[in-house]
């Protein structure tokens, strides 16, 4: 015999009975009118590609760890929920923390497939960040922003856990094609994207830097897709503006850099005439940190060879021409012939090199000496470049492209020589 036990039957409450009744009726109705996947897919495709604006809202793009992540957005989740049928989805706040070191909001989203009797629950947490204008203090507006963004993300993820990817993926791809357009609509879509970001406070230069493009005309269809995805991610709270478009990076020398773009280095102008014997010498100022230095690359007017170090260039034709010019100057009885450097042949070669650079750049030797005194490379008592040390002359030759703009400025201002 089975021993008797005291079992108490608890009657459900009125609220519980109503809830059970609603769920039972919903499930039985869903199974009586099952969904047709072909019709669901066609309906989703029609909604997602209804127009350009709707299609553009169906995907997002996120920068993560130097890579770009793309996926279906909450707008596509809403279309899927509407077309899939026999599906319930909702999101609710389960916890909000506004104090301490980690203020955040916790959201729970649930998707319930009535036809298959499958329920998916997802919890998401999002940090609450106060506005910088208010010193980081959290107010009600900050809480609402974090709550709405987290609810949208949790809702989207819950729906896509129930609706199969086999239905979502073709709709997602079709929406991208409609949003991006083709070669015929590229110009209009480019202008529209640039204008949209400008209204969000993102300037054209920041957009080009993010896309690694030099001009708006270089933006192609893939870039249009990236911009649309970033815009949706910002609008849905997935990413912040400064995260999608990071501030412009600068080099150590405070020179702006754009990814994929090389800052040009000034080059010495081509040789136009031989050097004169009135060459003066000078040395460039100490270089600032990060300054790009490049040796002067010129073509010898006499032997037609490309030379990177004129001080070390041994050209018999140039030496003969300089000797001939010097002899002619001495014969004419020049009032103030330049003294010969005391450093020997090495100093003569350096002076000749600077003389050639001066002539080909249309810079007077007096201007070079004025530059040397201005930058404390020469003493006030020194009047000729030949009075400078050979090492300083070589420094001028090496850094000629960098000091040439200042030389031209001094010559244009007519700065007198002390």
C-alpha cells in the first residue's frame, strides 16, 4: 500500500491565472496560424529596401581594436520583429547605479517565439557618463541617454537570437546595396554624408582622415558604406563621436599627420648658373625636435652629376671655373675680395658648394650672412662666410632646403647685414 501524505494544493492567484491564460491562448493561436518563411523574407526585404533612408538605418559600423565591425542595427531588428510574426520582445530596466566609481544601468531584454515556444533573455550593462560641461556630475538626462542606448542594444541582440541569421543576412546585404547606391549616385551620396556629419559637429577634414582619403572626390562606395554605418552607430549610442572620429594625431614636431599621407620635404631648386667667388658661409640653427632634415640634392652645373654632398664633390670643371672667376676678379682690382678660408681645400669646397646653392636659389651671400648672425651662428665681428668654420659650412649645405624659406624671407625684407 502507498502511504498517505499530506499534500496541499495551492490555487493560483488571479493575476497568475490571467497570465497563464494569455500565454496559452497566444501559443495556441500562433500554432494555428504558423509563419511562412518565404513570405517573411519577402516582407522583410520590402521594408528594409523601401527607400534610401530606411535602408541606411539597417546596419551599423563600429571601430574596434583597429578593425571595423559591421552588423544589423536595431532598426532591422524592429523590421524583423514586425515581419517574423508570432514573436514577442521587450526590454526593461533591472538596476540603476548613479553613485560610486562605476555608475551604470542594467537592462534585461526578452524575445519569446510563441510558435516554437522558445524564450531568449539577455542582460546588458552600460556606463553612465556625466557631461563635461557639468564637471562630470550625473543628472537625469545622462541616465535616460544611457538607458535608451542600452535598451536598444539589448532589444536588438535578443531579437537576433530568435530570428534566424539565414533570414537576416540577405536582407542586411540588400539594405547595404540600396543605402550605398552605385556609381551614378556616388556624388550625391558623398555630399549627403559629409553634410550629415557636419550637422553632428564632425568637420570634413576629420571624415577624410578617418577614411584615409586626401579629398572628397577620392571617397568611393566602400567609404560611403562605412560612413553610413558609423552614423547609425553614433545615433544608436553604440559609439561616441570622438571614438568614431578620433582627434588628429600629431608628430613629435607638432606636424599634423594624416594616415596614408606623407608630409612633403622641401627640395632644393634646380641649378641655373655656376657659383661665383663671392661665396659666404654659414651654419643652420639647432634643429627643433621632430624637424625633418634632408641633405640638399642638386645637379652640378658643370659635370651634370646628381650630388647629395656638394662639399665632398670633386669636379675639375667647377674648380677650374671658380679659379678663372677669382683670377678675373683679382685682375680687375676688386675693392674687397673675399679672404680665402684658412681650412684648406675642404673649406674651399664647402664655400664653392654654398656659392652654387646661393646662385641656383637666387639668394645673395649677404643674405646668408645676415641669417647666420640672426641665428647666432656668426659673431658680429665676422663679415665674410669664409670666416666661419668648415663644419658650419657643411651644416648649411646639409640643411639648405630647411633654411631656404627663412633666407628668402630675410632677402625679401631687405634685412641689412651687420
